[in-house]
């Protein structure tokens, strides 16, 4: 009996210990399951947050996708050059949304060096503030099979030296200029909303090309930025032509710079520039008010482009601000229709001519036609540059044709005789 009792107690003790072990294991498994479940829940919550964030970012990107600057490549089959040429066209981020506004155009030569084109349109965005530009890049590519290169585009036919002693054996700048003037420019003006203001930018020999064209065709452009131009080709031909021209008597922006070409190229290059600089130094102040000559001796011929460009665009901004758009041509009857925000808004229009108040913000009041609509029928001369206010400069309007900066609205021409604007916000509210 005692043996049976002992065996029974031992078995009971074993079962008890097994039960304790099972309970402990169950507790461990339960804890691990809870931890695992908690981890899964946290993962799902984080995943949900990430999905929400992605949806939000997608919505933001979609909302602002149209407010992005665009660069497109346009192919031209040139009859003048008998070549297929590509040009680059940059339009600012406001171009599509502000569908009435016109833009000045900057033409950048040597844009086969894409960095030059990109530096120009990027720098304009930073330096010019609210004023935006269309930028056209004009490459001069190489055609080895035709033995045609950049220099063929940019060097004119010599008149002072024999062709055998010239920089290039097949100079073609005259035809290249016709390509720019009669094929590129009309295409840009027909396909994009442009003003009649054009500026040329070039580097090295393309700077020489641009300078030569403002000397011989000043009516075509409003200004030139010539960075490290070569004045010495064809026995100092460009230096002499510039000195003997009357281009400085016209209201044109002319910027000329040099880097360390005396050392990096040759003395002849620099001595031709010195001739132009000496001529400019002896001019009376009125004649050279729009001529800027700047040297960057610590920079090389290539890397001097960037500091020179920044300096020149800063000076160009001053020139543009001092030369506002002037109305010209025949008067055209136009109806301005404005949708405002409040029924009691007294809305005024102010702009660059007498019928727009000649920049007096309290002179030309619009008529109330409906609770939130104002209208004015007047005769204007294009281009028109104007703002909407409530009678003073503190109450300027932000409209669907401006950014939040409320810059002037410039319309160079309008096929319709109705100009409609929506007021989005008043500056004082």
C-alpha cells in the first residue's frame, strides 16, 4: 500500500509540475502573441500613415504640376542653312496659368553647351524677381560629315584679310543671322506670347556675333550681353565697327566683359578689347549711360561666364525698370470685366496710359454691373501694363493673371476685345 501511495504521490507531483510547465509555456506563447499582434498593429498603423502621406504628396504634386517651368525642344528645317536645327525653348512656371500675359524673350547663343542655356534661365528666375522671360537656346552644333562647325555659324566673311589667313575657311555668319532673324524669331513670336523686347546673350565668339548684330541691326533687339567677346578677328574688325557705329546713341543695353584672355588666349585678343575700353572711357556720360564694361581678371575664359552673367543680369534689371513699356499704334476699344470678392468693393484699374490713369490708382473707377462684377469699356494702345486696386496702392489685387506678388499685368496684344480677370485676394485683406 505504501508503495502504491508513494507512486501515486510521485505521479501527482509530476502532473502538477507538467501543469505548471504547460501554464508557463502558455503564458509565454500568449505574451509572444500579444507582442506579435502589437507589432503587426504598429506596422499597419505606420503603413496607413505612409499611405496617407503618399496620397497627400501626390495631391500636392498634382495640384502644382502645372506650375512648373517647361523646356521643350523645337526642330526647325532651315531652308537658309539647308540643315535641320533644334532650338530649346524655356517658358516660366506662370506661362500656362497666366494665359493673357506676354513675356520678353532672351536668346542664348552657343546653347549646344546646355549649361550656358540652363544658367541663363535659372539666373533670370533668381535675379529678376517677379518679371519672367521666355528663354530661347540656339545651339551651333557640329556636322563633321559636312565639315561644318560652330565657327562657321559665328564668323562673318572677312573683308580685311585673305580667306586663307582667316580663322575659318567657310564663314557663314551672314546666313546664320538670317536663320535667327527670319526663321527662329517668327516661330517664337507666332507660337508663344511674346512682347517685342528681345535680348541676346553670347559667350566668346557668339558674344562677338551678338555685338556685331546690335551694331548692324539695332532695331532688332533691345540689348546684348557679350561675355568675353573676340574683337580682334579680321584685323580688329568688330572693335572698329563698334567704335565707329552710332549704336550708343540709341537706347540699347550693351554689356561687355572680359576675363583673363590676355593670358589664357593671346595678347592680340586683349589689345582689341583695350581699344574698345579706351574708347568707352573717353565718352561723355550721356552716351555711355547704357554701356557697361566689366573685367573679371581672376576668372578664365570659360569659368568667367558665371560671375559675368550674374553681374550683367543685375544691370539689365535696372535697365528694364528704367524703360517701361510705352503704348504705341492705333487705339483699340477694349472691355475689362472683373469678378471681385465683395459686393461693396469699389474697383479701380491703373496702368501705363491716360485712359488707364497713367499710374494714378484712384483715377479710373470701374462700373458695377452685378453684385460681384465690374466692367469698363475704354480705348487703349498696346502694349498695356496695368494693375487692379480699390483706389490706392495699399489695396492692390492679386488676380488670376498674377502671382501672389501682384506684379504688373502686361498684355502685348489681344485678339479679343474683352479682357476678363478674377480677383483672388486683396493685399490688405
